[in-house]
């Protein structure tokens, strides 16, 4: 009997067939330790060579089975066939079960309804966007599963995104160099969703709109303004708004997120048990003023309800509504003077300087400032770990 079985040829083929896909899946999904590695460039190029390496591995195995497999003992034949079966089974995990674009499918055509036909509970949190007088609301429970919705607003394309791993939404203009792009969900790095445009195959961070790797590296998607609040609060401001309705094909997936927009998750990565302690998944409201980032502890904001502050020369006020979910960030500069806000004895939003009363739209409805409108400052609700990752120089307000 010929005992030349060339085991190295077999194992080399197996490594090329299995390892690249496993490593790719590990680095792009939130497995223990994977998201703390600075490996987005490795992931990017690894994705491009997984298939070629698998083909090479398959060729090596075909050669092995044709020329050397018969020389194995019965025991080694069983072992190697078993390894092949396990290998094929691993493809289910790397190419399906743990593949982001398969796990989180995008709705093929977002369906909207007006306030009268709407079926979405008004207690749901939404990402609200307005353009040229047209308003749309995207419930976070639905958006969180899909991760992104490519839509149009007032005749212009918009890319509405939400990442549940960092608890934050962003809205972008999907036009790059004059061409409207389609994006696919790639996976995650640093617990933030990575999306890829189909034209240049560049990878973009959802939380910043920055091109992290690829031909467009260093470029920025144009960010569009939005607000986060309950649907009820949104409709009180924009009663003619359209509301994204659930896609019937994903109702079970939405159920998995039914409490996501109301309950602050326990940070399983931390040993801290004090609810007032800052942990990786503590909710923040993040603001960037003239290039200076600052994070505000959500729990403390809810307790305080109204916070007057100045960030990098920009006077501002953060106000949390009675539902303890809807929040607003406005410039507190009116007619060149900074106003300081409070809740008055009737639980109305008022400025201390003139005792004028303001509504939750940021408009003064009575008093010396009647008719004045506060301008909105873009702000984001986000996990502390995400905000700190992408804004390492951030200040932090903890209510002290």
C-alpha cells in the first residue's frame, strides 16, 4: 500500500477553506473581544479575498481526494470526511447566521401612512426628519431591525440609519459625487454599523458618516438634521407627518426590539451595579458645537429635565419632556442674548429673564418674547462607549 497521504495538503486546503471566513465573521460581528480591535482595514481586504482563498482551498482538497485520499487508513478517512462535513456546516454560520446583511434585511419598499391611517403606537420613539415642509417619522423599533431605510423626502433621496449596538440614529444624503448610492450593511466595528456604497465599495461608519476604508477614505457623507422623540410628540409638532409602517414580513423581528426604545439595557460588559454609575451602555445625549463634542448623562438629564449650558461659546438648553423620552436641544440665544430656561410653577417651559412661556416646539407662546423661535441644535442619544469611541476628546456632564 502507498502510505504517501500528504496530510499537509489536506490541512492547507482546510485552513484556506474555513479560516478566512471565520476570521471575517468574527471581526465584523460583536463576538467577545472582536469589536475592541482596530481591524477595519484588515476586514475590508479580507472580505475581498475570502472567496479566492476558498477556491484555492477547494482546489487543494480536490487534488488531495483524487490523488491521496485512498492511501489513508479507514480511521483517517473517517476523520477527514468528518472534518469536511463540519467545514461545510461552518459556512452556515459565517455566510448566513452571522452575516449582517442576511440577519438584518432592509425593507424593500418602506410603506407610510398619515396620522389617521397610522397603526404605530404614539408611545414609540421615532427618528423625525423634515425637508421643505414635508415631515416623515421612522419608528426606531422598525428602523433598529433594518438598520437603514433608503427613502426620499420632498423629492430628495435620504438614507435614514439606526445602529442598535450604539443606540443612535443618523440621517444622510446618499448622493456621492452626484450619484445616488445604494448601501448594504456590512457588519460592525467598534460596536457601530458599517455600511458600503455599491459604486465605490467604500466602507462608512454609521455614527459619523466617515469613510473608514476604501477609495473614498476620509470623505464624509452629508448629514441631514433630525430629531428623536415619541411619535405622539412628533405628531403634535407635525400633524401632517407621514409615519413609516411595519413591514409585514418582519413582524417577528420587530418583536425582539419591543422594549428597546423604552428600557435602558443592563451593561453585561460591566461589573458596576449602581444604577447611577457610568457604564459602557449608559445613555448619553451627545452634542458637537463648533467642533467641540460633549456628552450629557441621560439619567441625570431626566432628573433635571432642563439643563442650561454653554459649549465652545454656544449657549444651549437641553429639555426633556414629561414622557421622559422626548428631548430637544436648542440654542438659547435670542436677539443676541442668552436666555436661561426652567419649568415654572405651572410646569411650563419658561425663560428666567422675561418669564415668557415656550412650547415644546421651541416657540414662545406668551410673554415679552412671544413669537420668537429657538433654533434647533443637532443632538444624538447614544451609548457612552460609542460616543467616547468616535469622540475621544469629549467633555462629559454627569449632573454634578
